C-alpha cells in the first residue's frame, strides 16, 4: 500500500505542478493580453486624435474659403455698383450731347460774323473825304 500511496502522492504532486504551470502560463497570457489591449487602446487614441486634427484643419479651411468667397462677393457687388454708376453717367452725357446736337440742328447755322476792320480799311477811314475823292479818278484819265 505504501507503493500505492507513493504513486498517488506522485500523481498529486504532478497534478499540483501542472496546475502551477498552467497558472503561470495563464498569468503570462493574461499579462500579454493586457498589454495588447493597452496597445490597441493607445493606437485607437492616436487615431482619434489624428481624425480630430484633420477635422479641425478641414473646418478651418472651410471657414477660410467661406470668408474669402464672402469678401469676393462683396467686392463684386461694389464693382457692379461702380459699373452701373459709370454707365448711368455715360448715358447722361450721351443724352446731353444728343440734346445739344438737336438744339443746334433746330437753330440753324449761325450767321457769319463780320471781320473787324483791317489795316487798309482803317487807313481809308482815316483819309479825309476830299483826298478820297481826289484819289478816285475816272478810268480814262488814269494814264
């Protein structure tokens, strides 16, 4: 019976040793699984941060583009206003010009102005009447 006890004791000891070994392996696996879980959580956090960063950048880009488009629209509106004002001014000037042409056409041509007295006319006027009569000799006597 002592032999049986010894075999049973040995079997018990082997089972205890297997339990310890299994426990150690299980602990190691649990530790490794915990490390893998931590790594996955860390990677997920990094991915989340990267996505948030991209989203912020996209949002800022959209804001910038919207602001630029708004400024462009405001500038276009101002330009259109200037163009309309300039065209209205041009149309008014054209109307004024046409009215002047019509007015001149209705009034007719102005009469020619008399020329002011030149040197010869002034000298003639300065000569006394008797000298003027003496200078006007008949054509037959001029020879």
